């Protein structure tokens, strides 16, 4: 739905989010965003130097507004927080078409200082060095991004499609097991990898 003719930054980002969700990342254009706002394309340059800068702002908006579990609760264990934070980030990316690709390509690697300090401090209290804490948080974030990208871009909706010309017991067991994995769903696949990663990151 077109916006009233407005050129404030928040309206531009909101329009860009709508265009992204409708068209996908590859078909987001400044012209489409301007048309959505009812303005001429050059008006966008008063707020954003180029399309890349606008997409950076859209990525920040997704993480700011939709990634809600970024801070540890009082008394929360480090592993519970890291898992909760990863789930929240994944939900935010999956909430909009090509959200994971956008975050991977346009999202800033500059963390919000207060949030980053709170996260690292929690892990330090659990026995991590500051360096190991930052590295662990990056590793989990990258896993969440990669998992979401695969889910949003996978052929066949992420189902395991098996083409097999065997009918022996081993083949039948494999096919049945694959069907059970599909039935468990992609959330279960994500949780399996996330839990394994967190266990592996635990301080010695």
C-alpha cells in the first residue's frame, strides 16, 4: 500500500522492508521504494547515499525491531542465553523474505556497545576469556545466519528429497529415517546443531 508522500528516514526504511518482503532481495530497487512512497527517486538520496546504505539501514531495522532477545536476564546461564539469542536472531531473519541474505550481506559487524558488553560479561563470568567470548558469539551468530539462509533459499522448501533405485533393507531404513527428520522440521534441525555448537564452545 503506498505511503503518503513522505521522505523521512523511517518511512523510507519501512517502504524498503515492504518491497523486500514482496519482491525478494535481488529485485529491491530504489525506484520501487520511491514509487511505494509516492516520491521521486532522487529524494531518497537526501537520507541515503546509495542503495547499499539503505539496505544497511533495513538490516539494522530488522535486527533492532525483531531480534528481541539480545540481552541476558539476571542470573541466566551463559548457554541458555546464547541459545535464546541465536533463536531470536534466526526468527528475525526468517520473519521477512531474504532476511538472512540481507543480514549476511548488509548487516554491520559493529555491535551495539552496551549489548555487546553485557553479552561478553556474562560469558566471562562463566569462565570464558573476553576473546573467546567474542569468538563464541560470532560463531553462533554465523551458524544462525547460515541456517536461515539455507532455509530461505533451499530447493523443495528444505525437504529431504531422495531419489534411490534400491529396495534393500538399508535403503528402506534410510528413506524412513529421512522422512522422520523431515517430520521433525527445520526448527529441530537448527536446535540440534545449535546445541552441539554450544556444547563445543563451553570453557574448559
